[in-house]
């Protein structure tokens, strides 16, 4: 199969058998998920092997599950794509609780940065928020599994906690905005 077909040159793409505009809300959501998965891949390069790297690898797989679910219109997806379930959201919540242990309570906003790994995690968090917004926009027009919205909301919190934990372990002090 060639890398390009030219079928998208007029601004349309295939959404599992249906032609849609490349700015369709479903395509926007899928593109934001793809960007998020790529940002996680960059963050993974800087993390040492261990539970946090394994966790982000699991998240990348989850994002493919979410993408498959969103790539199918609700009437097409019945039984074809495995839906993201509450167990995956619970897994993120448990990871957040583990990461928060030993962190100082948040009393102020944190400026993204610190160590290279933490900075990349902060960037991935911002991309996760954009992906969440794109999926919310889609959900306003079409049925979307509510677990996807919960998952993306928890994911940005997880990435924030992981960035803070990464800086703590690297002994890099967090910076806060000066108002």
C-alpha cells in the first residue's frame, strides 16, 4: 500500500468507509488524540524505564482504543471496537494517588518546565486538555462513550502529577507565576 493516494487532496478523508471533511469534529478529535499519543512518545524517551514508563505505554495503547471507538460512528461501532471501560479510568485514579504521595499540596499554579522529562510531560498534559476539548465538541453533536471523557480528564491530571513527581525525583524546584 503506498504512503499516499491523493484521495485527500480536496480536503476530505475516509472515516472507516465514509467520506468526511478533514475538519469534521470526529477527525479533529482523532487528530488531537494522535498528537497526544505522539507527545507521550516524546515524553517516554526521557523517562527512565520503570512503572511510570510502563504506565505511559499503557496510556498510549488506551488512546488507540479510544481512537478506534471514535473512528466509528455510533451506529457502526456496536461490537466492533472494544469500548473504553471504567476500569481504565480507575487505573488512572490509582496511579494519580500513587504519584501524589509525598508531593507538597498544590497552593499555587506551577509553571511548566523543570527537568526535560517534566517539561515534556507538562506539554503532553496541555495536549491532553486539547484532545479532551475536541472530544467534548464531538460529544455535543454525537454520542460519545462518557468513559472517554472521564479518561481524558483524569489523564491530564495524571500527567500533571507525573511531571511534579519527575521534578521532585530530579531535585528540580517547581517555579510558580509571579503575579
